């Protein structure tokens, strides 16, 4: 069975050595990996480079950059040296525009984060985010990110269909964390769906972490998701 790059496995382990070991254990069952902030000080960029250059994997660097425009632009320009595939920034239009400037001339796809999949309405109230149904807010933020030039957005699978229905979403990517195979523990995720339902609702890629790397056999867990996607 060949890998399906619609599946992105999150290497949410402490350091690059553990991440490389996990990727080698999974082998050819997965072609796309996410490296996030949790591994940044543990050699995450070195791991991204090794997986890309030596193992032929696609890499999603999940940094969720957020700062003044000039800083975001410079940070993204510096990251382009690593030949990454996806990079996340906050979905605020000025942040997206700055990131696109930093990635100009490169193949790096800039993905705007809408609202984290670990948050619900109570969390948004605590953060003083404006009133409204969370799905409507996600759709609105996605539309603004697209208008600002984002190549795609990050949203929960529960909002994938709403975003896909936007005229601005044509030709853009929807990447959904918060994906859990049937029977898997939810962990800190609150807005979830199964792999098949996320793709059916319009997601281009799903991100799965703990249900794969915490499984007795991460390779088998990844292959089971690939089988589920192939049956669509």
C-alpha cells in the first residue's frame, strides 16, 4: 500500500531524535509530517530538513507565526531556506499578507489559522473574542485569510464544508487538525471528526497525531487511516 499525502502525521514528540525514530518506524506508510512548536527547541528544523532531503517526505511546519508584519515577513523569508511545503501563520489578514511577501518566489504554502480546534465558545469568551457561533467566526476568518492571499487555512473538520462553500475557497487548501479515528481518545480536542468525514466535507489534508504515535504500532495505525481514506 502506498502512502496517501492527504494524511499528515503530527510528530508531537519532544525532540528530533524521537521524531526521526518515529518516522522510521512508520516508514513508507506516511509521506507527510507536521512539526510544531513543541519540537522547535528540540531540533525541529533539523528534523524537517532531514526528513525532506534524506527521506523524501513532505513537511508542514506548524509555527502559527503572529507578530508585526515586518517581523513575520522576515521570519518566513528565513524559513524558506528549509524547502518546506506548508507553514502556518495566524489568519489575521495583515499577518497573511506579510507571510506571503516573505514566501514570494518560493513553493511554500502559507496557511492561515482560523480558530484552534482545542477551543470552544467558552474559551473565545474568555479571550474576549466577539460574540457569534464559532463556525460562523471560522468561516469569516477563513474568507478574510483567503482574500489576503492565503494558500489555505487551518480549521476543524466541523467547519470544512462551510469553508469549502466560500467562493474564495476555490483552488485553496483546507487542512483540518482535530481528526480522530473512530474510538480514539479526544485528548484536548473539542471540535473533531473522523478522517473520512473530514475529507468528505471538503478538507484536502487531515492532521493526526496522538492516535498514530501513541498506538502500539504507529505504522499500523497510519495504514488504517490510509485504508479509510482509500475507501471514500
